[in-house]
């Protein structure tokens, strides 16, 4: 049975908007400083400082692993480079001209959470990488356009899948978007594809009608190659099995009136 989706009041959504605004400011700061020669740990330090100065708490820092024996996440951002998909741990690795880096940021403010991600080009990037970024960002936009009260959740999922696959790319299956509120991860799960018959039988991602007051973190992860992913030795960093490059764009959106309000923009 599907877990119950927690609807948010207008006052709750106003609080989440403030958490989301800090997330947006953090990603804008990353955009300002990302460059060849910059280590991913420097991006993490800048974001952590910004979040704390703004009165927020970095949600990802010390986030517990789902796998027993894996230490909690050690940083305030996920920084995933090139073939890394999500959950990359910031470190000494210096970004190089032509790389892409996906940065995911979560903030708690006053007990409410915001979550967003964006893939940044490092200096001048190749044509295929540029197309990957454009398609993934457009997939997020199309998904948000379908995230309206009265529609079905699968219309959000399908919009991502159509945009990616019609451009010869694939969507990651193993990681999905999610409801969000006081906790970063709440029901429903939001796959970036429409479940096939087998998955539907398992009830893995139950479809549902979208209602005003739902707040969703929609996050397409799109690969240039196949959809399969693996987890690295650190227990966190996820990368593509075929080592093709991957992009990740995410917004937290609230369903209000007859549309979606993006909470994680400036
Ligand atoms: Mg998320």
C-alpha cells in the first residue's frame, strides 16, 4: 500500500519557499565560482558557509546511508563529475576544462526542507555534453509543466522520459524524485520514466493523482549512454555502468492553484 502523502498548507509552503531560496542562492554561488582548477571541496565549503550564514542547516551533511556499514554523507553538497550521476563526495579533485559537474544542495530552515540540483559546465565543454545539459534541463521544465493539481504523477514521469529518449539519451531508473516537506524524502517516489508492466505488478512506484498542497522534488538524471548505474567503493558515489556522462537537474515545486510554484529559485 502506498504511504500517505503529506499535504502542505499555504503557510507551510511559504516556509519551504524560504528554505528553497537559500538552496537557489547556494547554486548561484556555485555557478559563480565553478571553473577549471577549482576543487569540488571548495564548492562544498562555499555552499556550507552560505547556508549557515543564512540561518539554515545543510541537510546532506551526516545524512545516514541506506547501506549498513557505509558512513554518513560527509559534506554539504553532492558533487558528481562527468560519468558520476549523483551522491559524489566533494574532495581534492580539481575540475578541468570540458568537465561537467552536477551539484545537489539540500537546506533545512525552520524545520522545512528545500532540495535542488544543477549540472554546470566547467569552462568550454564539448557539443555532446552541452546537449546533455540542455536536454536534462528541458526535461525538468517539461516535467514541472505537467506537475499540476488534477494530473497524474505518471504524466510528470513520462515527460522526462520522452524528452530524454527522443534525444537518444536514457533516464536513470535506480534513483528517483520524491515528495519533500519536513523530511527531505517523503512519499510519493517520482520515477523519471513510466513503469513497464513488470514494475507496475510489483507496485514499485504507485501512480497517483496530483493534489494542491503536494510538494515534490522532481529530479531527472539523464545519461548519454545506457541507464544502468553502479555505486563506488565509498558507498555513496553513483556512476554510469558504461561510463557515459550524466546530468542532473532538480527543483522543489509546490502544487498550488492550477500549476506548480518553483520553490528553489531566487
Ligand atoms: Mg532530491
